[in-house]
């Protein structure tokens, strides 16, 4: 059995993937030669800057959800979109939004936080907790992390992962462990304070 080599970047090159791999790492089986890259969970410089206008309570929720997503999708890529209406983070098996596994969106109009699925209409969602009446995007609102259904959402993320991988037509599209800022809007909607829940 050949030992993994290293390229000039110091990343380890693997020539084969175990057929017994399970969980989010399964998509590596689609790649014959792949680089085991450093994770991007700690790459927060741009994100912290993008989050500055939002309330601290909202930032805390977003960062907790980000850790949750990265822990479930450690080999995926974080795609960041700082758009007019919202700041969104998505985890994809490539650098394409159409192969998105899960996402977080923070809307400027009300500072609502979504944890969502780009292809949510294709997920089973047996408890029918996902919101959204559009063609495909589905989400849950996350006002705080106390009631976030971690176990249930984890199952949906695993299902979404398999679904996203199936949408990859060319294994060469697959990349690993990167944080990529996809867009920055020069003009942004005015930020509105979130409504306080009535006691």
C-alpha cells in the first residue's frame, strides 16, 4: 500500500479512499486523488467583519450555528454571500450554491436567523418543521439556540448531504475545507432591530 505523499503546500495527498467511510466524509469516495486540506472553521476574519452591524445576541446565535454546521460538514466548503438583503453562509461539496448542504441566513430587515436547506423541498422532514412555500428553499427560524432541534436537524443535514452529492456531475468540481467569499454588495439594506418577544 502506497503511503500518502505531500505536495509543496504541505497538504497530504491521498490516492485512495476507504470504501467503508461513513457520514459527511463519504463524498470523498467520489474523488480518486484529493487533497486533505486544513479546515476553515477558524477562518473567521471576513465573517466577523460582515457580522459587525448585527446585534450581539444575533451574532452569538450565528456563530453557534456555524460551529454546528462545520462540525457536521468538516470536509465541505463555506460559501459566504454578503448581499443587499441578508448575510448568508452555506456549506457545499464544491464552490457552487447548487450543491449546498445547509446554510445560515441573517436578514437585515428584521435580523431573523434562518438555518436552511437550498434543496429543502427534496428532504423528508417527517415532523414537518421546515418553513417556506417557495419552489425549493426550506428553513427553520432560530431566535435562540435553546430550542434548536439538534438531533432532528442533524438527520436532515445528513440527508441533504447525500442529496447534494448526487447533484455533482463532475467529481473534479469537488473541493475541500475552504472558506470562500462569493459576493459583497456595495449597497446594503438598512438594518432593523429585531422585535423583542412579548413576556
